């Protein structure tokens, strides 16, 4: 799943879109990747808040979803998300579609201080080993 997500690097950001020919918003990117594998997931980032398979950030594995607040981190409501890319012994990073000024569109980002301040939770869509 992560390898497929990485093939989408560079697709531009487009609010409300799940179409790779036009671009993705953050949850549209997640929906597109999971739907490619026949896995149904919520369409909006806030709906991922209610997934029950929460894991500690330190236990995050490739393919887990990482949830963040929107750009106003004082509102602790999920407004952004990505797919964890975990490599043992290296800093965790994630792939997401961002409207940020530096990397507009699908990109890989390290779990830096900006995203740590916006972190809400990590969820596992499916159990490991199943």
C-alpha cells in the first residue's frame, strides 16, 4: 500500500478531489489509495477520528494513518491526515497531500515539530498479520 501511495508523489493538491488526474486533498488521497486495494474508508479526515484501532505514535507502522488538526492547532479537531512510512532506525515520515506552501500536493514529510504540535492520533485500518 505504501509503495502504491509513493507512486502518486507530485500529484497536485486540489480541495475536495479524489481524482489523480486533477489532484487530491488529504482525505481524497487516502481514499484513493485504500480504494485501489478495495478497502473502504471514510471520505473526510474528521471521520477517521472515530476509528477504533488507535495505536501509540511510537508503535506506528507503515500503512497506519496519522491524524492531525487543521492548520489551527488550537482546535483539536482532525483536519489533516497522511499514511505512515516507518523505517526502523530512521525518523518516521508520512505521505500526504498538502496545501502547504513549500510542498504543494502529494509529498513525503518527516514528523517534524510543526506536525508534532498538530498531532491528534494514529489509527490502524487493519490488524497486522491478518
